[in-house]
C-alpha cells in the first residue's frame, strides 16, 4: 500500500547513486534515504536507515549485505497509519560505474497496526456502514456497526487471500442476516497490501489486544530495475 511499486525502485536507486564516491557512506546514504522515504514512499513521524556490509571493501564492489528501514507512524496508503514498519532488504547489488541497481534479494517486512487506526480507516472508506468499529483481541477480530439503533456484530479470524490481502472469516454473528452480509461485504478485505511498493506474501498474522502484527516476505521482480 505504499505509493506505487516504482517507489521501491526510486528508493533503492538512491542507494546506488549515493554509494558511488562517498567519503562517509553510511551517513550520506541514511540522510538521502530518509528524505526519499518521506517523498516517495509515505510520510512518517520518523524513519531510520541502517546499512550493513562486512567487510566494508565490498561496498566498492557494489555489494550491500542488508539495508534495514524502520519507520514510526507510517502512512502505508490511504491515510492508514501503521505504528511501526520494518523492511529488511538483503543482498543489494549495484553497478557503481553505471550508477544503477543490478539485483535485490529476498526482503522481510513487519508491520504493526493499531485497531483504532484500522477503525478510522474503515469508517472513512465505508461511510455507508454507520458506527463501524474493528476490535482486535487474542487472535479474533470483531466487526460491529449500527442498524436502526441496534448493534450488528461479526466475530472471526483473519486469513490471507491472494497472498497480500487480509479477509475476515466469520465464525459467529449477532444480528439480521442482511446486515451481517452487508457488513462483511463492505469491510472485506480488512487490509489490502497489493499496492505495496513491491509484491509481497503475508506469512504470519498475530493479533493481540488492540494490535495487529503482520510479517511478510518479498522479492522484487527484475522488471522493477529496468
């Protein structure tokens, strides 16, 4: 759900450009990437960038072992704010002479999203569902809305659909059938990460009281670097 898939290309291209000829590589790359993240990926209260390569001479060969980007209060798309985002991008290879990326290895992603942020986002997207709330607790999700003053509720678990979307699979409901169908159809998918900066596969869903944590893997396709 970042601002388009080319955002990753722009972000990682900055690595190749900044690494060429820099006397203080880590500080320069971090400063430039923080600026690029805010402009190209999504606004955040704070971004931190860490570059890891050992031994250091590999930088001159166009190799970076891992680039870790962490962000707090990150807009991951449509004004949905994640409390925390961490992206580990591994095995970056770049052509110093041509100042362009050659390849990137597997990446690992973690996102923490608060239930209040999810509810606010859902209400903004579905104004036709009055009183819409999303509550998270002990691996369960509860959706509620109001109809003629009565509360309609669905309780269930999140499941992965099409690798990068989260849908609610209900196991209990309280209300009339038509309202429950309307609620489920209106809210699902609960979260759609298909517009993330690069294709990703959600591998783990963890729900604790008031919070959703997602983990995912990704490997950007070669077409992103052309």
